[in-house]
């Protein structure tokens, strides 16, 4: 009986010591990122049978488990993905909002300055200093268009870099997760199914960080994580990894595209629709949405400004009676052939009616018999008219030469690069066409200046907006989007924080609670030591009786 008592006490002593080890490990990792609180699971040892019944033989340690709730962790990952998306979207959008905001150097202010100087010129059209002010204000306006558009282009370059960096992180994480899958599986096999908690924590932390970059689905099979994108494409399958890469888009090589490589070797470009959430979703949604919209709106304003000012300038005469020269120039609209095209067709774009041109890119695709036109700003399929072999739609004239193969496509960019390429051709004040070519013309003729001034109130943009109101609408659109995104980002952050705190209440380490547990198990240890003392005393007594 004393031997049984001794074994029972030793079992309790071992359980207490193991628990103190677990508690001390919890305390030491209280601030370790990704650590999940561990807890020891005890169970009764098998009882011994006696004539009078069964007597217990103490306690045994069943396992050391993590305090881990898969459902809450899944919610946290989903929330982190959504938060990563809206945060990336808002951060980029706020840069455009700051860029376009009304200030002394904004395009709106520069337009006002230009028309104010033209108004002053109407009172003295022959005054060289007043003409110089007009030329200077035109120069400043053109420069502001250039700077604004170049800043937007720089954002595209920065997003290209961000996409590359994020894809590198994804590939690094998925490789590490696959390696941990293999290690965990092996350790579980050799330990009788016991879980290597440290490796599980490491893997879960990697998955959490991955979920911030891209939306993922996580399933567990035989202790291994299988990870896929929201559209079902596998990233990790046990110890197998499907990598992502960044390549120039087949539609527009100036934009980086994320490419998925299938096991067969086939590749697939992913869009913000394929990647449902995460930072990458936010970057792509911003680039393909507000950033593209801003560039096209800005380009449309610059196009109408240049064309209308050129019309008035070239319809008048300068101080010497010479016909007005072209005032402003810009890069012609461009088309980009899809790199996967099989035919030899080429596309030339011209303006049929500038006032009808829309702030949008277009995709035209050959279906074997006809060209299908999609306006990308609203994803609307439009039916073009056919005139003299040219496609006519939205103020554009599209001439296609060569032979296309079914599936060939082109990206049309009618206005995207106009603002950055806008330039002032007339810089000599004496070449500013202020007068009209008739018998009344003279050095003080200001009749053409009045036409310049009328442009301020003309509804040039699609017949509904003036130059200034079109810019104001762009600023308002970006401002509204930014405000909405800011509120969404704050709300998303709050939700993520709430779920994080819920998860911490389950898996986090509370040092005060651990300290109390330590006191309890120290007493538990001491009590079992007393049991051993009692067993030793009984054993010594029995030995004494035998002498």
C-alpha cells in the first residue's frame, strides 16, 4: 500500500511540475506574436482492483494543448483580409485626394487665373504685358496638368512595385507553410498524434499574415493546411506549392498583372475579381477604378481645353495680322495590342467629335466576324456604327487594318495620356491671336479675346459641363470616395480589433491568471510532496516492525 501511495504522490508531483513548466512557458511567451496559450490536460491513472473495490493510482498527463478556437481564428483572418483591402484602397485614394484638392496651384485655380488674365486682356488687347500674363498663366496651367498626371502615373509605378513585393511575400509564406505542414505531419506520426504546439503556432501566424495580403480559404486535412484563393485556385496543398508571379499585363504592359501558374504549367492572370480581399485586392481595385477614372477625367478636360483653345486661336489673327498658329498640342490617342494576339491587325484611333469623347478606356475584341466594343469605365458593351470601314462610337473613329484572328483584342486609350503630354506651342506674345481677320482688325482688336473668354462658360465636356465644373466634379468624386473609404477603413479596423480581442480572450496569455495558476500548482506540488513524505514514513515504519 505504501508503494501505491508513493506512486500516486509521484504522479501528482510530476503533473504539478509539468503544469508549472506549461505556466512558465505561457508567461515567458506572453508578448510573443502568434503564441497561443497552452494548457495541460490531466486524466486519472488506471485504478487497481482489490477485494474491497478499486483504488486510484494517481494522475497522468494526457496532453498539452493550445487554447485555440478555429472558428474565431477563421473570422479573424477573414476580417484581416477585408481590413487589408480597404486600408490599401484608402491609403492610395487619399494620395489622389490630396493631389487634386483645391489650392492655389490646383488646376481649378490655374483655370481661374487664366480666364481672369483673358478678361483683363479684353480691355487692352494690344498690351504686351497683359498678353504675357495670359501666356504665363497658360504655361502654369499646362505645367499643372503635366505634374498632376505624372503624379498619377507615379502611383501606377508604385503600385506595380507594391504588387511585386506582396507576391514575393505570398510565395515566401506559402513555401514556409508547406514546409511546416511536412514537419508537423512527421512529428505527429512519431509522437503518437501529439501536437507540436510551437510549430502549429508558427504556421498559424504565417497564415494570419498571408490573409492580410490576399483573401484565402483554409482547410485542414490530416493535420496539414490546404490553402486556396477565394476563387478556388490552390496555393498550398500539403507540401505542394503553387507560386504566383508578377508579369506585364497582356492587355496593357505598363501595368503589372498577378499570374497564377497551374500544375500543368498553364498561366492565368488574376484580377481584383479573382482576388476577393487582402492588400492586393485593394491595390488592384484602386488602380483599375479611381486611379484610371482620375487619369481619364483629367485627360478629357485637357483634350477639350486644347481643342477649343486651338479652334479660337486658329480662327483669329495676331497683332501682325497673321493667322493664329496652333496653341496647344498633345499626344494622340493610343491603342495597345494584346500580347496574345495571333493575327496581324493594327488599330488607329482618331477623334470624330471631341465633345462626345468619354473619360474611359475601351476594349475591342474580334469574335470571328465582328468587333465587340466594351467601355471599361462602366463595363458596358456598345454597338459601334460602321462608316467607310471605320468603327464610330463615343466621339471616336477607329480604323482597323490587317487581319485579326478570333479572340484578338486591343486596349484603346483615347484620353489617358493627354494631360501629361499637353504642351504650349505659342510662347511669343505677339503670336497670340487676339483679333479677327477683317477690315476692323488692328493692334487693339480684342474680339477674339472675347471668344477665348467665352470658353469659361461653354459646356464642352459631353455638352453638360464646363472645364472648371468638370474638374470640380472629379475632385468631388475622389473626395466622396475617399470619405467613404475612410469610414469603411475605420469600421473595418474596429471590427478586426473586436475579433482580435475575442481571440485573445481565448488564446492570449493573461499574466495575472497565470500567476494565480502558478500559486495553485505550487500548493498542488507541495501537497503531493507531503503524500510522498507520508508514504516514506509508512514504509520506514513497516521496515522498523520487521526488525
